[in-house]
C-alpha cells in the first residue's frame, strides 16, 4: 500500500470512528483522544504527544508539542482549552488549532513558522468535568471526579442532581413563594430574573436547580459528584474555603502536573486560554496604584499596552462584538499565567450569545433588561435554533407539598457554548488570530556590528541587539521572576584576547517591540571574537568577527 492509500484509509478510519457524533456535536474524551492519536500518526516529525497526568477520574490530560527540531529552544505560544469543564468550545478551539496547523504544515509559510516557533497545546484541562455533557443526566459541571464534602456536613456527595422528569438534562425548578427573590422577566416571562426592591420590584419565586434536597439542609444539589475545579485551584487570588477550590491551592493532579511542566518550559512567551475570562475583547486597563503595592494586583503599563495591541488584533480578525462583562472569581488559570508565571496571558471564551435584534416585522421591541437568558431566547429564535429551552411545566415536588412548583428553563451549556454548526467557523477565526499573533513574537538579532582599531593593540567593538518582533522580549512583570529569563549577552574572546572594558556576560531587561540597545566593548589582542545574544522567549543570534 502506497502513502496516498494509507492516508485515505486513515481519513476513512477517523470518519468512521467519529461517525455522525463528530460531525454534529462536541467531542467526548474518547473522541478527543482519537483525534490526537490520528494527528500523532500523521505528523510524527512535527508533533510530540504526552500525557501530563491522569485525573482523579482516570483520564489523561494531553499535551501536544508542535514544532520542528529542538522545540524547547524556540520562542513558544501555549494554548489551553477546557479550563472550565462546562466550556466545551475551549477544547474544540485548542484542538482545532492544532489540527489546522498540522494539516497546513506542507505550506511554506507554516514550514517557516514551525522552524522559528513552537506551539504547546493542552486541549482539555478538565476531562472529568466535560464528560458530564455526554452523560445520561447532562448538567454544566466544572469539577473533577474527586469526592468532596462541598457543604461541610461530614458527608460525601450526599446531595446530587436528580433528573426528575427523565429528559436527560438538569433544568430548573421555580416555586411560588412569598419569600422568593425571583420574578418573571416582563420582556420574556420564560426567563427568571432577580427582583430589585430598590426599584419597587417584588419577588414571586424561589429558584433551584432540578433535584431534591436529599440532606434536608435547605439547599439543592450542593454536594453532588465531584469535585475540584481546575479553574479555582490556582495560586493567584486563591479562594479559600469555597466549594470547588480544593483543600489547598494546586491540590489537584492536573493543576500540579501542568505547573511542574510549565515551569520547565522557559521558552513560553505568551499563553492563550480559551475560557470564560475575557481580556481580549476589552483590554486590561493600566491602574498605577495596583502596581505600586508590594504584591501587585494590576498589569504594568508596558504589559497593559501589549494586551491592548493584541486585543485590537483579536477584534479585527475574529469580528466578535458585544462581549459581556468578564470578571474572575479567583484561583483561575489566565490570571495566574500573568501574575505568578510572568508571561503574556490572553484569554477569551471564543464565543458568546450575540446581542439579539428586535424583529420589527413582528413588532418586537429592543430588550431593555440586562438578562442573558431572554437575549439568548430571542437570538435562538431569530437563528431558528431549537431545543435549548424546556417549557415550564407543573410538577409535584416532595420538598414543597401544597406549593405551585414548575420545572423548566434554559438548558445547561446553552449560554457558554454555541450550536455545534458554528464551531468550525470559530476555529478558523481563532486559528487565523493565533497565526497573526505568532508573527508578532519577539526575534532577537545582532546588527550594526562594528570594529574600530585604536592604538596599543586595542579594538572598540560595538553591536546593536535589536528585537525584530512587534512584541517585547518579555513582560514587565516577568522581570521580577526567576522563571522568566532575561536576554543574555556573552562576549567570547580568544585565548590571546582580553576585555579591557565592557562586560563579558550581562543580562538585559525587556526590549520593546522593534526596539534595540547598543553595547560597546574595548578588546586588546587579535584573533576571533564571538558575540552571543538571546533568551528562551526571544530566540538567539551569534556572530563571529576577526580582530
């Protein structure tokens, strides 16, 4: 069998393995693993695959290294999906980038890119949690499979979700009650919103996730299966004693294994996280008091400027608009990557429900109330998307005898993940964005190297270290960290040469995009002289000259 035939068989095998599920829906753990395995077999020279660790649930956390030659010695971008288990799109965007990059690796532009840069791809950091989407009782889960006592009552997993109407998903329960804090949205009564007493509004409903109060503590489904959230278990702004954050920071196998690996990868210049936190649609603002403190809580001005430039690039390429406000609850990965890892950290959900427009033909009015559910319902109606809302229906609930109880509401995953037919287009946009970002990576060069003969056997040597990339060689915050290596400049004289002035070895702080710095040495003696300059995040350059 020739190579072409083998390729055809491989493609057919992949298609048959995925069948209609891959074509129509998000990939589960087995399918993600199969897609990675297919890439590994097709591109053995460019792709290295390893399992960082197995989760508590026994699932591999995959790491893909894409590049040519000595990948650890080239400036790198690291890409992460699945930081939130309910955010299925993140895995598709991360793995989709790897697939597109490798599938295009025969093109000259991609060949050249992979000679200069390395890409690390971590498709899914929460494989235990994402599997809940494919379970018999679908609900938006972020936690791994570790048994935990989330309500601190001395019992483990005693109050799980229950699919009361057996429709395969966990919806919502609303209970008419005078103590309720929720009311129907007057613009779309299907949606429940908090009443605002300051505006004279009165609540009518209690609102719970679908299930029973098994431990009779007044809370529903607060201590079900799993676990610890990857995106609450990091060391920056760690949220102590919060359900899902773990017994201590970096307590989980996947968190610890990832950090152990990242701290060995000195060549990572920037990280891209596909998750709920968003600093690309709306860039970070510089806050001088926040960086004046001993423990900073804001971006340095130079780093905020870089974030703004990349944000502009992102918005231009993806065309995504009207991003909702984004904030972090602490312990999240994207902020850790900047504050504790010292790298450029860019994060985006990759999609959000577009702002729905009123259908004037139906005499609809613009939505005035800020409500994600009502916006989604109108948008999905305009796009003719069905099946992501369960109409409210009366039920008998043992925890509320004699009460008017209804089951229904927005489906799990709907607000975080687009319909699957939109995913391919989003993958293309984010692939294009990452390629453009890679073109802006720092690249060190040595130029304007001069030698000037002086008296008494002395030679003045001058060289300019220039950053040909549009991005700085490292972050400003990285200058405080051992784990971010500065530019090292080494002058290597011959045996019969001596350095009269200038340093033999020195380090430089960040060189801004398209910036440069000039160094001068005074050398006595003749022979060959070498100059080496570079860092793991900016590449290196060496020259040799004869004196």
